[in-house]
C-alpha cells in the first residue's frame, strides 16, 4: 500500500527520463490512408498465411469442373444434340463454352458465401478482430467496407485464375472474356453484402450450413449455369430468373462468349448493383446494431 | 481527461449504467471497483467511444464521443476484458497489424513494437504464435498492443482477472511504469487488493451506480474503520454477540457464515465478544480493506 502511494506522489514528475516504452514521443503521421483501407489491410495481411493454398484451390476448382462437366459431359451433350447447340439454347456453340460462364458465376457465389459467413462470425466471436478495430480510429462502416472489399479481392483473384484456366481449355471466344472478371466481382459483392448483413446478426453458425444447403446449392444448379432455363416448367423458370445468380450467369455469359451486349445485360448488371447496394445498407444497419451497442 | 454527468447506458429496458458522474484527471490511475454486472465494462466502452451513451454528458480527451469518436480513440489504448488477439498471427504481427489501424508508418510501428515487446517481457517470443502464450503473456501482449500508438489514456478492463498471483504482480509492475511516464490509466477490477495497490482514486460501483468515491485509504477510513474483527459463532449465540458489539459502538455486518465488526482496535472488539461468555468457533482480527467498504455499502460481497 505505502509503495503505491509513494509512486503516486513522485511518479508523473520523477521518471520522465526513463521512458522504457518510448511513450510520450508522438508518432509522425503521414498522409492518411482511408480507414476502411486499413481494415482491408488487416484481412489481406492475415491472408498471407493461406494465400498459396487459396490460389491452389482457385486453380484446381475450374480445372476439375471444366474437365468433368465442360469437356467430359460436354462432349456427350454436343454429340447428342440434334440441330446444333444454338438450336438447343446452348449459346456459345459448344456445351463447354456454354457452361464455363455458369461455373464461374457459381464458384464466385460460393466463395462469397464462404467469405461472408464464418469469417464474419469469427471476426466477432473468435479473433474478435472487429472489436479490436473498433477500439482504434476505425468506425463500424470502415470495418464493414474493409471486410467487404476483402471478399471482393478474394473473388477477383479467383476470377482471374478461373478465366486463365478457361482460356487454356479453349472455352473462351475472344479477349473480351476478361470482362468476366469485373462481372465476377459484381456477382461476389451482390452475394457478399446481404450475406454479411445476415451473418453479423447470428449468435451461432448453424444457419450458415442451412443456407448452403437450401439456398446456395439450388441456386448453383438452377440458375442457367448447366442448362438453359427454358428446360424448366414455366413457373419455376420465372422463379429462377428472379434469383441473383441467374443474372450473374447471364452477364458472365455475354462477357465470355463475346456476344454483343444487349439491353438485358444492363438489366442484369442493374439487378446486381441494386442488390449490392441494398445489402450494404442493411449490413450497415445490422453491423451498427451488433457492434456499436 | 474524462468528465461525465448523469451518464447512462440502457440495453432495451435494462439499465446497465444508471446515471453516473465522473471526473478523471490527467496522469492519475483511476479505478472502477465492483462485482460482476456492476456496469464497469459498459462504462469503459462508453469512455472508449465504442458504445454510445443512452443519455447524459460525456467528454473524453476534451471532445464529445458522439461526434469525435475516431479522433478520441486515436489517443486511447484499450485493453478489453477478454483478450482479442489474433491467434493465427505471431506476437509481433499482432502489434504490427494494430499499429496500421492508427495509420502509423511501418517503420515507426516496427520500432515501437520492439520496445513494447521488451516492455511486456515478450521479446524472446516475438515470432511465437499467440496460441502458445500463457494467460499472463497474452494479457501483457494485449497491454503492449494498446500502447502501440502512444496513447495518453489507457483503459484496462479487468487487467488481471484469471491470472495467477505471479502473473498479476508482473502486470501491476508494468502498469506502475506506465503511470510513472504520465499515462492516465483507467482500470476496472473486482479485486480489492488490485484497486488498493494501483489506484490513486476509485469509485465503487454496484448495479450501475457509484456508491462511493475517493482514494482507497480514505474510503476505508470513511466507511469502515481501521480494523475488522471476523467471528464465527453458533447461531444461538449470535444475538448476544451482536448486542455486545453494539454496546461497544462497533458497526457490524452479518454474513452467511460469520459476523464482521469494525473498530479502530480489533482486539478490544474481540475482548468485548469474549466478555459475553460466548465461545467463538473462529476469530480473525485484520486490517480493514475495500472489500469491507463494499460490504458496508451494499450488504454484499465483491467476489462470491
Ligand atoms: N450488449 C448487452 N446487451 C444487454 N445487456 C447487457 C449488454 N452488455 C452488458 N449487459 C448487461 O449490463 C449489466 C452490466 O454489465 P457490464 O457492464 O458488463 O458489467 P461488469 O463489467 O461490471 O461486469 C450486466 O447485467 C449485463 O448483463
Ligand atoms: Mg466487465
């Protein structure tokens, strides 16, 4: 007890010379980086450890799918088509060309799901990295935007690798196919923003696997990736056309097949932009409620 | 450094902090002593500008948290109640990543991280994964991390809860050093010895309210007395003992398993009890502490 008081009395004045922690010297500050970029920086830094395995996964996925479904199953489909691929509604002239944009959009959706569910929960409950950021000059919107930007970077990387692999498979018609990369980022953002808005409200991760099974898998199978929607009965066709992945697939297909851009493509892009914006606004609200209570 | 008037925090209808007044001065170590659920963490989060006040006035580092959160936080180091370290990153990387949130140049962060690892006695662990650290090391790393941006105010929410005595003393010793450098420290604890050891001034908090305020020794002097007599007697003898203590003019609290009586001379109190002819089953005369202040003011104990 006495010891404390002695320190208390002499403290602040006496020992300034010592400064074992170097505190008190102010740090020089440079031109400031936007706060959300600093949040993005954390997720990128953390990614370094698993970057190579992520890249390997981004490479293996299209190789397997394009080989099995595009080339393997596709060869069979092309062989049995009567009247040509186009007559069957398979734009692109071959099943491989048809299915490639569908696989890209589908894989981007799954990456967005993976990156905006469990990692959000982890950032709240496990590493508590959101809370750590919020004790610094970062605000809730910076944390949200930084994380969303990271998901976009993950999608971008995967899309670049995918397009390169697709080119090696001869699945792309023209150099214009690189436009599929920004399309993929848009699809990723359109899924990630609302998913993050949802994930941040969860106490446990149970809902995420349900989401995968009941929403993402059906979307993957029935959004025009593997067969033209006109194969579906009327009502289901309308339902499928209302889903975001359908619009992503359609947009990716225009980009990858090199077909002329149409008004419908503006509609597809608009749908995805609006979904991203709605998701972001919702996420801002749910993030604030959860993190700034 | 911190001024609050009628500061209040509600979660729905639940009042976590029920209108408190505070005045925390630059350079002092200010404590919040109270049991679990008293509202300490809620108060720390408001001061750290991480959680908006429901009502009342709050000023931190001369600014209003409602409008200047980022600027205020730029000068605050927070040690949260639960360590929020990234287990996938190394000890050093945890510091580097944190410094980037404050937009410090990498060179500056590296230099400071080196000094802080020395300070936290973790220099030989710089490359280790956080998973491999003991509880005490993690706590020191969290403290080091809070210091990366050279804050003038450091807020520590239960800095030593869950640590063994040796690890606690090491943390205390580091906190003294910060204090000597002129850093303002705010800490919460439910350990009365921690509050007595570290704090220049403190508030005793209970159920969202401040029930006492002052320097630790002054609080003890004001609310209790110099010494405490603890006696255990059979239930049948209790009334007689209480009556004897009353005649002696000593304040008295009944606990589940014993009586506590307060006076300047504990042995005299004991003599008064023995004079009744009762044979106590156990007796202890000791110096009064903040624990007794809490018991006197609330009728309950700090740590169950
Ligand atoms: N986010 C929250 N939502 C609802 N109740 C909360 C929340 N945070 C804290 N509380 C409640 O407020 C009270 C005070 O909590 P807290 O400030 O953590 O106290 P302490 O840190 O002193 O243990 C507790 O009863 C706790 O359950
Ligand atoms: Mg607490």
